[in-house]
């Protein structure tokens, strides 16, 4: 049995407003066996296209290699745009060493609610996947049950939007205390996974079919860019 540990701590600043929440990077990141075009940072897998979407949306010119410069480019972007990353799975066991979410067993979850309380500027969670088994939203729903928190549906259109309420901890949130706030409303957005395995699901979506029919050159990459640009 392979113990798959998350190689990176959460990347969150004092002014972070949006938090990207995924599961685990591929096992090769945990054992330090990166591919030539991998970046040793969050969502650095060459086969995960999140940074390609971000690059397209913001007109960036990012490096895709094992260099420190590639890491620094991504950190600078996140800091500038007040975006953080806090994947929800701290570790999992695997019988087969691959990146499949369904292959994870005996998962240990990070306490995302505690991070939200610690960083009072956080307003939105961006799940890199929906509520399918062992996806980030699926784990988050399990996690918040321990805190007696429930998600309230805001929009059932893809990407689905929910919200939840947490009480303000005055010791951790002096700004909220000064404004007389008693609770915080946090929005969640379930983005279509940036993994290539989600392409089949995208292909079956009515909106994608409509856009593809209108423009045969339109593809799953374009669809994600269109979806992600509203939130990233």
C-alpha cells in the first residue's frame, strides 16, 4: 500500500480572497520524480491544464519546467490576484500508484474551515471538480458535517454555486469585530475539473454541444477558459 502525502502546504496570504481547493497532485510530486515539464508547485503537473487556462485568460508567459523561476511566476500571480491554494486531502493510501481520485483510500483531510477562520479575507472557495466521489466538493461536504455547516444552493447552472455561513471568531477576525459582523458568508464554486479525464463529461454538456455546433473549432480547452475566466 502506497501512502500518498500532499507535498505542499497551503499557499495562503493575509489578503487572500479566493481559495482553490483540489485533492492531491499525482504521486510523483510526493516522491520527487517530476517530469521534465512539471513545475514543483501546486497544480504543476504537465497533464493538469489549470495553469494553461490561467495563462490564456491573463495573457501570461509561464515556464513549464522544474526551475525555481517557474515556481516564482506562479506564486507571484497568486499573490497579485489574492488567490490561494488549499487542497483538502492531506494524505491517502493507494493500492495502485496513480493520480485517480477514486483510487484513494483512508483519506486524511485538511481542516479547511480552520484555514477560513484563520484568514478572514477569504470569500470564495473554488473547487477543481464537482461532487463526484472523492472529488474536492465531495470531501468538503464530509468535512463541514463535523462543523455542523451545510451548503446552500445558490445556482444549479454549471459551474454550480453554493454558499455557507460560519460564525465570526472575534479573536481571529478583529476587522469583522470592528464592523460588528456576527457571521461570514462564504461562496463555493464547483468548476469543471482541469484534468483531462473530465473531457468526456464536458462533451456531454448541452452548453458545450451548442457552442461546438456554432463553432466546430471550439474545444474542451476553450470551454474551461470560458468558465474559469469569471473566477480566476
